[in-house]
C-alpha cells in the first residue's frame, strides 16, 4: 500500500499560514479563484468582444467576406484542436505553470491581433489567441478540481458560470461601445483582455500553489494534427471555390481528396493512440453517436447566429456596433432562460428528451422564419425569431451532453462529454466557413440583379463599393447604400434559410436517441454494481445455471475489500476520539462513510481493487486526504493528524 498527498483536494500554499497539506480557508480559495476566473474571462471575452466589431475591423483592414469568416474560423479551429491537449498536459505538468503559459500565449496573440496591419496577420493572431483561450477554458475546471475538495466544489462552481454569463452577454456590448468610442477604436477590442490576463498572472503566481501529481500520459499529437489539417484543407477549398476557381475543377478534386485522406489518417491514428482525442470505441454506444452527429449540426446553427447577426444589423440595416450588440439581446436572453429553466425541471423530473425535441423544433422554426429577412424587416419580428432560436439552442446544447453522460460509465464521462463538445466546435468552424462562402456568392448575385435600378452615375459608385472589401455604408450615396443594404439583407436571410434544414436534420437525429431516465446513483454506486455483476456472471458460467437475483447483494459483499485503520494525533496525546472517514473515487464520488469509534478505529469496504481517496476529518483537527492503493487483501491504513485547525 502506498500513501501520497492527494492533489485533488484543497491544498494550501507553503507559507500561506499552514503546512503544504493544510486545508485552504475560504479567503485563500477566493484569492486563488479570482486569478483563475480572470483567466477564464479573458478566454471567453476574446471570442465575444469582437463579434460586433468584425465588420468594421475587416472593412478597415481591406478584407472581404472570406477574411471575415476566417477570423472566426481560425480561432474556433485552434480551440477545438488544443482543448483536449491542454487537458492531457495537466495530468503530467504543473497546472499553475500551464495556466500561466496559456495566459502568456493569449497575451501574445492579443498584441499581434491588435497591431495587425492586414487580414492575414489578424487571422494568424486569432489562431494564437485560440490556442491560449483553449488552454484557459480547459484548465479552469481542472484547477478548480485540484484546489477544492469534491464535497465543497459545488459552492464555487457557480462562479465559473457567472463569469461565462457576464463575458457572453457583456462581450458583444463592450466590443460595440469600444468600437464606437472615437478615442479607443476597434483595436482596443483586441487589447481589452490583456490587462485582465496580466492581473491574472500576478494573482495566480501569488495565490495558486498546487502539488504536481505526475502520471503516465500519452498525448495524441498525431490525432490533433490530422484532424486540424483535414478540416483546414476543407475550409481552404470552400473559401476559394467560386472565386479563385470553379466548384467543379481540378483544384476542388485535389483539395477534397486531400481532406478525405487526412480524415482517414486521423481515424487510423485514433485506433493506434493510447489516449486518443476521440476514443472510437465510444461510438459503439448509439446515444453517443447520435448525440455527436446532432451536436455537429447544432454547432452550425449556433455559430451562424452569433456570426451573421452582427453583419445583418451593421451592413443590412446600417446600425452601429453598439446598437448591433443591443439588438442581439433576445437571442442571448432566450438561450440563458431556456437552459436555466429546462435544467431545473429536468433535475426535478429526470426527463430530458421532451426538452431536447422541443429545442430542435424551436431552433428550426426560428431559423426558417429568419430566412424571410430583408434589410427593412421590422425589428419586433426579428426579435421574436431570435428569441425562438435562442430558446432552441439553450434546450439543445446542454441536453445533448447530458444524455451522453447518462449512458456511459464513470470512467468515460470526460471522454464522452469532450467528444460531443468537439463535434459542436467542429460544426461551428466548418459551418461558418461554408456559409461565409455562400454569403459572398449570394451578395454578388442580388447586387448584380438589382444594380440596373441605379442611375449610371450611381452604378459607377456601386462598382467601387463592391470591389471585394466590406463596404463603408456611411460614405456611400443614399441610393447606393439602399441597393447594397438590400443585397446584404436578402443574402443573409438566405443563409438562415439554408441553415434551417441543418437544424431539422439535428432534430430528426435526436428523435432516435433513446430516453433513459437520469440516474440517481453516483459513479461509485455503479462501480459497485458492475463488480457485483461480474461476480454473478462468473458464478453463472461456472455453475451453468442462472444465479438468483438475491445473489447480487451477496456478490457485492464478496467483491468488497476491507479498509480499516486508526486515527491518532502527534506526540504523546491519546488516541483521538470521534471524527469521520470517507472513501471516494479519484473523481470525487463518495463510496462509503464511517464514524470513528471511541478507540479511534474505523472500517470501510472498497468495491474492489484500485486507487481510492481517503478523507479523514475530526473536530479540532480539520481534515486530511491521502490516496491509497487497494489490492486483493484487506488494507490497514492509520492516519496521524498533526495540525490543529485554526
């Protein structure tokens, strides 16, 4: 048996008023958590603050529609590919150093982006920002789990949700205000996260000190490379098709073939990887397969709304970036209301599929109705459509992950959840690029169709305005402006109409997901039941006859391994009386709990051999945590408490 400090429970910094393993006080946790929350705020803000500023950014840099979509797609791809890699590295290296490294990468990307002289530099900088943002998003939960004990984690997890909400809702509004402020300008939308990141670096350096728990981890570098290369090749084809070459041309055949070869190489790499980014064995479960496919299509619909709404309000209606942010509030409000309300009702009833199907219907309806958009469509109609779309997204996103988690073993929770999230991000990246290319084609089509309505003099001005970059509507004559707004409004309406069938496919896929009521048992309850089932099946194989149902309880008792010991205190003090001992998994799920006897002794049963976490608490002595290895024989583990609480 080996005993090691447990990094998953609240360890304080040396020199912070206690030993290296003393429990952190609430003020200590909040100080360390403040740095972590600032880092997470930077990651989310980097994606949301530029949403309403992008039309002006691309216009000032001389870029066109393809540059617009690539600025969004590049960041999404970087986050998609890097998030699982950061998680793997956290199992091998210092979590504190990794968070700080992600912050440094984010700051470098933000500086380059803010100083970008052209769209190509901006796109490259957004890749760097995405790498840092992916790390901050992935490591936030990891560090939270390492800093706070499972029993108390729920108390602090709400802060992460609050930061997400503030950055998601406030980011577009903040970006619009910064862009419209004459003495700031759009470049400060890219600089605005840097002060937060620098403060987070200092705070984390002073307050976050976690032991390094090294374990054998094999990072799937090949899988990350091949999936990124495959998607990038596909996006390059879509971006330049119908512009640099025809849809049916040798360039198209070459790029599509290369994307397929790289995708096959990715699948081959996943079969060989010890710890793949996407474990292919998970797809034997039909729920995971269907949820992943649905999440892919929902990702297209989600990012279509967040990306093209700002273009519609600024280029089809002539609104300012600030007003554009205010106009999109119905979408964001619908998303948060539906996710919150449905989550609470699902928790109470355990039924989730009705919400998933309702969300699919609302999302499809909202997109279909938005397909009738024109530049002069009344705002109340648009607001209702956006609210429907937001309600649908809120009911769909979280429940696709929930139904997946409900059907896998505790050991596969992380892999299954990240797989569904991966496909959602992938769908967003591909969807934004494809729809951006289609939008360019449609704008050109409607502009050419209606340009004859202009006078010859206005037609000359219109030719200059549609020269490839995003137009500056304020500088155009009124007839030309109305002509261009009409083309943009009609084309963006078409985009939503084209996305509606994609949402419908997602809905049809969810119809075939089998509803299984949400489990009330913890992961360790399942583990014990699985051990019992194995014992029963072995007995049936030996006896050749079915085993009675009552034998399951006996099987659990037979598979259990005794863990016992005593609690003592340092020096010549007597054996400690009172207290409690809990046995949990390494993920923090409680298996059993026992009161300590008058002589300091305790006894628990582990469901089988493996590694477990032992949490010992006693009045006047706080708590102590250690990791124990349980083999096939009873384990004796004495605990000595040396640090009085206080």
